[in-house]
């Protein structure tokens, strides 16, 4: 692991000569097209890991839910039960919040030096690297993403994010500011207190790092709820945090359901801040519960329907490959996926034919197999939702170029699907499908595509593929989104802020900007007597 170079999470660029960590381009050369994988899907590979932790992590100890209830977490490759996991509810959230509050008010974490906090986070990152493949195997087993993706990209990035925030811990400070009179004025940047954090199932560990990293660097304590679909990897990581020296009660992990455990966190009167990543509809509920309780601070990273714009000067082969990656990566289960592929009319027909061929040759199969690009969707609910949207697309008159159905008879595998002749008002062009469904739309000029790209309730991200600097500069300023990737996509380094405009969220995660989510600013004004200077 020490030899792995993590320059970005998912960098894919055709305009740079520097190597990318992700080398999915060409990964499946020599691998049969997806239609020939159906028989192989009937026999699943035994994961190279054992499930050790299924309880809640509260006050530094693994404990059963107060109710004694459990729920099954399922293998998306076949729908079989992996393990029974403790089902936390409001009472367990109360216990976790009490532990976090005591750790903040009385414990050593906010009182130790920032340097010592950073050392604990650095030790934690070392432990992540030591257990890299074990963590990755749990993530793949519970989520369905390719093991190579988890082991070579996501877990190393998990360690990178915590090292980034470990570096910030002793560099957080206030300012001395001038006043119009004989006063000394300083600002203090103080930890906000107990943070409630609710993470999604598509990137369980990366979203955990985006939440825990800045909160811990700032000296806060935390109650984190995992997604009910993917609770396992966070519990292992929670154990490693304590092995690194994290005091009891600083990080508490509750597995459970949104309507019970999630709602209890968002509405809890002793939680000072809540951060949520997930759907826009649930984000609205989180915001409402926070406002109706103690008006706690809220950050939200929500849905998207990101435009990917292929301009008329594009190298079509490169544009097809990048657009394919932008949509299909992680089974299409990315909030920032390039799910509206706008292609200039000059290259549209060629692009569609090549996009169809690329999707048909995507390597789909058991995610523990080498060379697999696409595993199953996370669960039956997501699986059925995607197939429903594919049906909507056909009924609306879009042209189904390839795919459109399940793959195999077991598990939640879906054929990589491509639609052309898509219109802006079709549901497949307006709604977040969150699956391997590429929708290709035609445009004539920049004025048109800017207006159409911005005509969405979402504003999370966008991609631009062009060789023209003037075109790139115009689009980067005109698109109303939180991130614009130019000739690359999904470059999500720890240093780069991430968040959305409009209904894609509130606030930013990662980078310097994320620290403000977990800090209060206090002004301290002291009268001066006979000051030598002002």
C-alpha cells in the first residue's frame, strides 16, 4: 500500500500526460461483452473476508440495540443475507448522543492539543492502509462495487482524506482584527459540539471520511448513522479509529433506518449540527426536522442530474470514453454522474454509435472477479427503480440503443443501457435514475446547451469536453453547478470542495471550505487602557 500513489479519487483526463490512479479505460479489453456474462453470474465468489462487527458502536464499545432488534444486510450479487446487524432507533441515538455530549463537555478530545489530535488521525490512516483489502472486501460484499475499485481507489482515498484533515488540525485558528477605538479584537474558531452525520450507501467509506475528517480535525464529537444497505465497513473502520487512540464517545456509529435513527439524529435537541448526504427529498425532511427542533446547523449534499457537454470540436473516441466513465462508474450510482449527455449535432450520430458499442462491451459480473467494471446495483429497490425508468424511456419515445433489461437471473445486475433521441422533458432526462442508463441529447450551439443544461432543479456538477479555451471558459462560468470538470470527470481530491447549487444541497464538503461546517466563530473584544498603538 505504501507504494500506491493517490493523486485523485477518480481522475480521468485526456488533456494531461500525468498518469491517473484510475485506469478503467481499457480494463476490459479481451473480456467478453456483458451479454455473455449471464451464466457466470449464477455462481458467486466467496468473499475473502469475515464479518466481525454487527453491533452498534457507542462510547467506544460494541453493543446491541436497546430493543434487541436486528435487520439483515444483503449480498447484492444474489440477495442472500450476509449478516444480521443491530437495528438502532431513537433510544440508541439518545445513548449515542449522551456519549458524544459527555465526550465533548468532559472528555479529552476537544481539550487535547490540536497536534495530538492530528497524530491520532495519522495513526488511523496508517491502520486503514494496513487493513486495505479487508476493508475493501467488506465494501464490495455489502455494496456490490468492483473489488478492484474499492481496493485500489476508494480505500486508499479514505486514508488520503484523513491525512489531509490530520494536517489541518493544528492550522485552525482565529484572527486579530482592528476596531474603531481602543479595543483589542480577536476571533476564536471553536468546535461546534456534537455533530450528527448521516451517510449514503453508494460510497459508504468515502462519505464517512468527508464527514468525520473535518469534524474530528476541528475537535467535535460525532454520532454517525450508516445507510441500512451498507452498514458493515463503517463498523470495522470505527474499531480502527479506537485502535488509533480515539477517546471513548468521540465517534459513535448507529446502524438503522432513516425514518427512525436518521430522524432521531436530525430532530435531537442535543445535536448541534447535522450533515446529510442522500436524496433531495430526504434532504428536505432533514432540514425540516432540524428547524423544528433546535434550529441546528445543516449541510446537505443531495441529488444531481449533471450535464456532460460534448462540443463540436471533440475527439469523438475520447469523448465517448469519458462520457461512458462519467455515467457508468460505480454502476451509475453517483450523485454527480454525467447523466445528461449533450452532444453537438455535428458529431451526434458518430457519438451515439460508438457510445452504444462501448456500453455493449462493458465488463459486467461478480465484483470480486478481476477486470470487472460493473457489479450489481445495491438492492432490489434500486434495481426495480432503474428498470422502471428504462421502461419510461421506451414509452416516451427515446431510442433504446442497447441494454434495457436485467442481466442474469440472480442478484441485481442490469445491462448497461444507452438511449438516444432523448428530449429534455422525458423523465429519463429530468429525474435522477442513479443507475447504468446513459441518455444522449442533441444540441446546436452554446447558447442553446447552456440554457438546457441549466434548466434543471439540480446543480451539483457538470462535464465539458472541448479543445477550445474560449468555449471552456464560457461554459465554466455559465453553468450553474458546484463543480465543472473540463476534459476530465470525477476528479474528487481531498483538497477540492464539493457541493451543489439549487436543490443539490447546502454547503461544501472536502477542502478548506468544509472546516467552516464544524466551527463556530466567536468575537472577543477587550477594552484597552492607554494603548501604545491601535
